[in-house]
């Protein structure tokens, strides 16, 4: 499900389509991806799992189906197409990248539900809508299956997602002020910890003097992809594995 669905909950119940419901335990969550994993113990007649698909090979115009509980209407199915790919959305103090945009009707209550392709495979997890009124306006977003396939195994194995890092200390609020003063678009490296990957690569942090901050290195792109905020840098790093 989505992290924002269970964020402030003290307990959760999962209801199956045959009417049975079970208390769920939280296995792990990643606010940066708006994903959470719940576990239930089903002693008999276990429901069949949804087959996992991929999202890197999706095409705009491809038919999709969304299942959810819009406005509390259980097990509703809506259909549409992939409207766009690789969208970005800010949430939970992070930028969620590579989102699938769809015109399948997604409303409050669809969050955490599956987005399926025509073969019934999971290609995304419905996460948000863009709507001035708060109801369906033809623009919905889903966390792609490739992100789910990367993040969820870590949530199950570790209870949390370990994000790759460069080994630099940065700060969003201070960075916004420094960008205005320095008239540059990028991320000012504040400090480079000893023995970090950034130090081995030769990155230099800023120096604090009586007159203010003298910048060292400023990160403007990651592998050719521009970055101008700390959240965007972290999101770009998330495309790589530790050790890349």
C-alpha cells in the first residue's frame, strides 16, 4: 500500500474479497517512495497474489485498470490508458520520480490499490491525483512496478529502504538561500566527511569564514541529468544501487 495511507494509523485491517478481514502488521515503509508493506496471516484459502509486471517497457496509450475503494466503495474497477510516463511529484519531503500518469478514474480511496495492465499484472501502485476539487479530474499517478520491485524486497528484508548516497552533507533550506546569493542552479556541497566516496572522488565542501560561506564544489547534474534541489539529487541517486 502507500505510506500516506498508514502514516498516522495505530492499527490496520485488511479485508479480502470474500468478506474475511485480518489485523495487519507493518513490515516496513519508505516515505520517499510512498510505499509501505503490511503483512496478514491467512490460515486457509489464501488469496492468489497479483502477478508482478514491469514498468520500463510501458507505452503511452496502453490500456490500464485500477482497483480501489474510491469514497469507500469497495473493490471498484476503473479503466483508462497510460497518459504519460516518467512524471515527478513532490511529497513527504522528497521527490517521487518515474511515476506513471493515467486517466483511469483514481479518487480518494484508490491510494495503495493496484494499477494493472490488460494481462492483470501489477504495473503500478496508485498514489495520488491532481485535482483542484479533490475528486477525479483525469490526472492520476502511480508508483511504477520497477520501483516497487526495487524497494519492497528491502522493506521485507530490512524493514526500511537504504538509499544510495554520495557521501556529501547538503541542506535544502540553506541551499535555496545560497543559490540566490551565488546565482547558480545546483546543490552546494557543505561538507565532505572523511573517508567517504565523495572525498575519494575529490569533492570539496564549503568553507565558513568571517565574511560568510565560501562555496567549494556545486553539483549541477548527476550523470548528465540536471539537479537543482537536494530532493531532486536524492531522487536521481535513487536510480542507482550502492556501489555503482
